[in-house]
C-alpha cells in the first residue's frame, strides 16, 4: 500500500480534468446489516471474496486528499454510501472530518452526505451529524406495509419500526435529512399515499424517488427473484447490467411514470416551495437547459464509485470488473475521471441513443435516461431503448404545462409556488365526477380532488406508534 501511495504522488496533475465530480464512496463495501431483497449491491461482495470490506485510514486519507485536490469548484461533496456506512463506526467518520479539514484548500467548502438505512442511528451518531452539518439520506419506501415488503433483515423481518427509531433521533438532533424512496412493484400504485406519508408523518422536506430496475436473463431470473443476499446458503450471484428480463420486484415502466404523476399532482396543488422532490426540481432546471442529475443529462460519467480498497469504478451502477478504472493508490482519481475510457463511458450515453429517442419530443428533458436501463426494444425494434421509456414519456409530457407555467412565473420575477393558485382556480372549474387530472382512471372527487383520501393500508401507521412498537 505504501509503495502504491508513493507512485501516485509522482503522477502529474491533469490540467484538463473536470472542475468537479460527484464520487460515491463505499467505506464498508457492499456489506450491510439488513438484506433488502431488491438490493443487487449485496451481491458485489463476490468481487472481494475473503475481504472484510472496511476502508483503512490510509485509503481514507488518499481518497479525501485526491478528491479535494481534484476540485476547482468551491463546493466539494464527500458522499458516504454503502452497503451500510454506519458499519464503519463513528470514529472512522470523525477521522474523515479531520482529514477533510486538514486537506481542504482555502475557500473550499466541504459538505458530507451520508446514506443510511437508519437502524444504527443513535444520539451519538446524530449529535455528530449535527455538529458537522452532515446531510443524511434515510432509506424508507413508504408506510410499514410497503416498506417491509422488501426492506427486511436477515431473518426476513421487516425493518420499518427500527428505521422509525432512527428517524426520531435524526429529528431530535435537528439533523438535515432527506428521504430516499425506491419505487418498485409493492408501491408503484401508491404514489400519492407514499408521498403524503413522508410529508405528513415523517415531516420530510426533501424527497428522492429511485426506480428499482433489476435486470436478469433467462438463466438468472429464478435466482434473481429470490433476492441478492446469501440467505439459504446458496451461492451468491454477482449482479451485472446484463439481460433483458426483470425481476418481479421491478417497477413497471409505465407504472413508474404514473407513480411520479400521482405525486406531482399532490405536490403541485399543495407543496411547491415547501417540499422538494428531486426529480421535479431537476426537471424544472432542465427547461432552462441545465441538467443537475446525471440520469437525464445528455452525457454522464462524473459520478464514479469508490470501493473500500481504493478501486474506482465508472459509476455506482457499474461496479463490475469491466468498468473498473483503476485504484487511487496507483493512479490519481482525477486522471481516471478524465481518462478516455471514462469520457467514452459518459459520451456513449448520447452516442447510443435509439432513433426513437432522437425523434422524441421530450428528448431535451429525458435524454434517453440512464444507460443501465436501456435494454428494451424501441418502437422500431431497435435494441437499447430505455425499459422505463413509457413512464418517462408519460411523466415529462404530463408535467409540461405546469413546468412551463413555473418557468413563466420565474421569468416574471414571481415565485414558482404561485402555480398552486393556478391549480386551485382550475380545480374550482372541475366537478367531482370529471376524470382526475392524474389520468389514473378515477373520478376527480375520488382522487386528487379529495384533500383527505382514504388509504389502501387501513390507516397509515404513525411514526410515533412505530417507534413505540420497536421498543
Ligand atoms: S450510468 Fe446512469 S447512474 Fe451512472 S453516471 Fe450515467 S446516467 Fe448516472
Ligand atoms: S421518453 Fe423515451 S423515447 Fe423519449 S427520450 Fe426518454 S427514453 Fe427516449
């Protein structure tokens, strides 16, 4: 290790590297204290057999130093992810903060982000997060009945109650948090309910929705359907972005779009300017030609993933041998991010668009979506169409009028939240028996026209009750 670190120091810095990038680091590799059935990252343990998957302090220092050296932007994000990063224990992150303070350049601001399943959060963790201004992402998929469908522990027991305890401690210490919710077969029909749960019960102001798309082939589908953990003593299958079949947990393409619309119709009536849904924000930005999220940017390749031992991969979704760029102990990460292979990886996103995408009305907003999901046939029977295309098209077309109105309001120097007044005026002209604006098939009065809709889950379990149940 020490020799490799010396080699790196002798390398020249690249003058033409990108000004910044968003690296996701995995200090505990793919190891996790729970066993979510859809988490294909659990299978990445197969890449490092007989390895404890814990980042050493030496690798930590090389990582943070290189990251800060590589950035010419004043803001640098140090993003902690997993597996489950709390498995590294708190002292590791105390050291990380010290190292970042030691290496940051004058005028550089460092923001730590931390994605967690919440199970190990306690007063000590949350006091630390608050003190060092960490932004914490908490993984929750909805109310208990939905969350526990796939987010289970090794005994196949739901984790909802334990996550709610973690959420309670985050709130107690006033830590900035956002909710990361995956969209899959168990919640795809419940967008509005899931969103209302986050807003009303969890008091979330920042919410991110991520579609679950698990690819498989004819040969791997059965084993993939049983989950990516190693329960039952079966051999672990390494997940790779191959195959054009999907698991039974995977969200339907069109259903993903309908889920987003269901949320959007609630948000645009009540919460513009107070609740921030990542995809809605970045879509609004995309109307001005700026793309804040790699998924819908024309090109990508500025979101590499760092494994616990310093191996750097093209992207968090492509942690597989073919996409390994090198190791930070041997090559500076800036050189790897700027390398011809990585630039090709990013530009292929634009250069491999199907003819259907190229003539699509919403291409400037969607840009064909993430390459990992491009394994379907296009309408012209061309391979490489995005599996989620039907839903993406539905979402972008449906939200166009409201997004354009918000852009117009901004251009007039008004707050985009004034869209809610326009929506209210339109709703006044609508009768209860008219089709709902979400086009989900229900009457307006039984859908988004009803401000207090009944829930499909009997009643949404309140977070407080869940915490009591966990104790
Ligand atoms: S492959 Fe997908 S997730 Fe990875 S950087 Fe490109 S768009 Fe983003
Ligand atoms: S909506 Fe479909 S066709 Fe249009 S750009 Fe996106 S993936 Fe391509």
